[in-house]
C-alpha cells in the first residue's frame, strides 16, 4: 500500500473511532471521493481493521485493531489488561461485559465480551454515549474533580429515554451515592430494555482511568436479589484491574 493510501486509511480509522459511519458520510467527513473510501474500506475490512455493523450498512472499527493492540504487553495496554476481567464478569453474570473511558466529554466503549445466547445485546465497541445516561459514564464522572463535574452538569443534558435523569442536583446525589457504594446501576436511561451496572477503574490519585460494566436485557438483568452482588463483583474486578495497572 502506497504512503498516500496508508495516510488515507488512518484518516478513515480515526473518523470511525468516533462511531459507525456509512460510505457516503465517511467520504464527506474525510473529504475523499466515495470510490476511494469504498476501496480503502474493502482493504481494511479484509484485514478485520473495520467491519460492517450490518450487511450493507455502516462501518465501524473492527476486531483486527484490538488484536494489534493485544500485542502490547498487558501492563501497558488497557484493553489487553482488562480482557480477562471482562471474561470473568461475563462468566459470573451470564451477560455481556465491557470496558470504557471518557473521551471528548463522552463515554467511549473500548471492548465488549459477548455471551452465547439467542437473546443478547448489541456490541457497543467503538461507539460513544452521553456520560450521564450510562452506568460506566456516571461512575467515571463521580470521580472527576468537582470543577469538571460542574462544567459537565452546567450544559444541556441529552434525553435518551423517558427514564433519563437530567436534573443536575439529582445527578449530583447519584454521584455521591456512587462514591459511597463503589458502583452504579442504570435502568433503561440510555436505551429502553437495557440495564447496566458499572464500577470505576481508578489511578493511584483516585482519578478515573476507565470503567468496567455489565449490561443485559431488562427482562432478565438484573435478578433483583442479585443486583447488589453484581455491583460488588464489578467493583471488585475494577479494583483488581486498577491494582494491575498500577503495579
């Protein structure tokens, strides 16, 4: 692949890192001919660097990039270090588990494990969500400095479902509770029929590096009798990952 093609391929990958895009949208965003974008996407798809969300639909970052990242020693790579903890959470809860960070004021999903089930949630890897509507975002927000919390809560907050909480005072109360409990539950606030629980991965100064979460269909997750246990399990996994990263 020529140098120019490599540069253009990275333009596409950086654009797709913000979320799935169709060929036309991607061509407009990177200011390249649609035919060129289609050709580059075909080459990247052959290497699993990108994949289509659905047949004939938008493209997103693919698992091949995660494989490349996995070649980096675990202590230096967040995705690689977190993977075993996600797999343990999936085995323990029977639901999908994920890893996310805060990027450009939004929660960004880095990785997700899936389950063997006829009914499972979509893979959110490579996508952004508002911080205040997902458990992963809330647990990271809870540990940001107060001025950053105030800045975020001082802006208009997106409403995603009828259960989305957008009142700043109510969110501040939730953040206080999160710091006390060590985890957070969110019930159908981002997507209807989707519940999630998350815990923060903190650095040695108590600042959020990332978050681990487990989410599943609302009709089965969580079992009300196990909600607290699931929260503790995610918090314990996040603490183990934090210790591993700081070692």
